C-alpha cells in the first residue's frame, strides 16, 4: 500500500526547469511576429525609391531633416503595414483552426520541433536578404511570403504548446503567456535602442534577425530537453495513459456489479455485451465539438479580450500625440515608450501575476464581467489626443493616455492568461490537448477580429 501511495506522488520540478522551458517556448511563439513589427522601418527602407533619396529613413520608420515634407511613402511602403497584417492574421487564423485536426494526425514532437526549425530557417533567410540587393517588388513579395509562412508555423506551434501545457498542472500555462509578453517587451526595447543609436537600417535589421535566430535556436534545444526531465515525463505519461486506466477501472467495477446483482446467465451475457460496446465508445477519439461545448465560455472570453485589444492597439493608440512636448525629445520617444513599451511591460505583468493569483475562479461571474468591461477602452482611446481626427479631444494630457494604457495592457494579459489556464482544465485528461488547441484557435480568432475592427475604430476617430 505504501509503495502504491509513493508512486502517486509527482516528482519535483528541479530548478523550475520545466517552467523555464515553457517560458522560452512562449517567447518563441510571438518573438518572430514582434521582430517583424519592430523592423518595419527597415522594410520601408528596402522598398524606398532610391532616385528620390529616401536614404534618410530612420530606424523608427520616419525621416530625418528637411526631407519630412518632401518625401512620402511610395505605393509599396504605404501598403506594407496593411498587407503585412493581412499576411500574418489570415494564415494564423486558418492554421489555428486546422491545428485541432493536425494534432490528432501529426505527433506533437513533429509539430513543435518542425515548426521551430522552419521559423529558424525563415529567419536565417531574412537575415541573408539584409545583405542582398533586390528589386522592391521582389523584396516585397518574398517578405510577405515569409511573414505568411512564419505565422502559419507560429499558429501550429502556439496551439501545440498550449495543448502540451494542458497535460501539466494549471500553473504551467502561465509561463507560456508570460513568455509571449516578454517577446513584445523585448521588441519594444529593440525599437527604442534603434532610435537612440542612430545606426543604419541594414545594421539594425541584421542585429534584429540574428538575435531572433539565436532565441529560436535556444527554444529548439530546450524543447528537445523537455522529455528527458522527470517532472514533465511524469505528467505527459499520466495525461496520455490516465484515461485508459480510468476506462479499465470503470469496466472492472461495472463487471463486478453485474456479477453481484444479476442472477441469470442471460442477463450477465447481455450486460457483458453492453460493457463491450461501452468500452469501444470510450476508446474513440474525443469529438472537437463535444469539447467545445465544455469550454465555449472561456473560448469566447479569450476571443473578446484580444478583439478589444487589437481593435485599438496599435491602430488607434499609435497615432496619439504628446501634448507636453510634441516636437521635442519626449515627442520622439512618446509612442515607443508610452505605447509599445508600456503596453508590453504591463501585459507581461498581468500574464505573470496568474502564477501567484488566479482570481476570479473559472466558475465566477466576475470573470466574464471584467472581460466585457474592457470594451470601455475603445472610446477612451478614441477620445485621447489621436491625430488626424474628427471627434473632439476629451483626454488631452499625456497622463490620461498613460493611465489608460497601463490598465488596458494589464487587464489584457491577466484576463487572457486566466482564460487560457482555465479552458483545458474544464475537460478530462485525454481531451486537454485538444482543448488547448481550441483555446489557441479562439485566441487567433480574436486577433483577426480585432485587426478587422481596427479599420472601423480608426476611421471613426
């Protein structure tokens, strides 16, 4: 009896190794997209009209000196942001949907290691292109194809990692969300450093993409080490085998009851036949729709969280102007610090807080209430000092914008992390991986919905 009890005790997570590995994997899921967003100045530089002399384009995508009024974005430069978003969100949504099907047909090790390797190769290609001179239309096409492929692999990677974390205790979804928050913070700091350094576009871009290659390589190595750790191996085996044991125990108990309670041989045969049919049904793969019926409240909530967030960030928030020093140094750093860096830091804090506090509970009415209440941030940011605009400015001082951004970002990280943690725990062990993939799909659906709504919200300002 004592030996049986000892075998039920899970091993220790030494040095928090499994937690740190999922932190790195979470970082790897969003780092590629954030690096492409950060390097938008480099991409516009590569798409410049050389004869106009747009070599004065800075690392933040603006122009230096007196060229500001004379130089305007050409067609490819002007369309780059919108097309980039479309090439990122559409494949992400499609492959997040397919991920629920792929996880049943492709082994998890192939999905995760394969996607990380593909992203690594694509970043190597992007680094090489920094040193190669290409015609703008060719460069534009290759870049958009790269973005589409990276986000396709990223969607599969994200769903697979959340599904894998669903086999571990609830707290191990938190490092994934925290790692994703770190990716944005890292990208924002890179943007600020690029503006402050004044280095050339090619030098900055080469550093960006090589750094991303290193991080992705580290993510590959840490993932390969994951199955060799006793703690993760225990839960992975437990999650995959627990449902089989439960079915066998349930079958034995029912057979014992049949033997005790049924008197006639005919009745026992009928009951045994019923048990065989039940065993066949329980061994079937869980239906995606049956799992969705169990987790749809959490799925819709995480979708709404990101719809609101992407609806105004950065489409509306990036056009805010400082009223303290619009033309001075603070005006130059206002958006990089108060928009991008502040958002990512507080989003990271919100995601990380779920490691020590998970309130409201998954059955509480406060959780959906808080998620719905975030809609108020849409008019709040629209009424800040955003230009150009048609609406009157209500919140003129920079402090209003900063306070709104801090609460907006923190609530995004905290509520999204709660939903992603609670979703897979509403189903049994054998359904946890599929539930994690479904939650990841609704996260991507929220991103895509927000991207579409952002055109409406910006137009209303």
